């Protein structure tokens, strides 16, 4: 997969736990884990927006493209 999800990196920078982020953005910890491990097939813009708001970052901080 050439899209890398850096949610865990941003969470570490913001010193936020998975449980805390999941509660703030309104998804389950299981779904957040799927996102963090890169196993998700898609992400809703509303979820991406909520993550960016909670972590005070930009979508480019969360998603990265590599060949």
C-alpha cells in the first residue's frame, strides 16, 4: 500500500492516547486501530476532519504517499 497513515505519530507528538482520540472524534477504538495500522480501505472526510481538529494538524500530517 502506498498511502501511509501517520495517526500514531501525531498522537505521540500531542501526547494523546488512543482512547482519548477515539472519544474526541466519536469512533470506536477498534476502528481507530484499523486506521492506525493502515488496514482501512477508506476514510471519511468527516473523520479526517475530526482527527485533524482533535490533533491540531493538517491532513498532510496524517496521510503520506510513498511509491
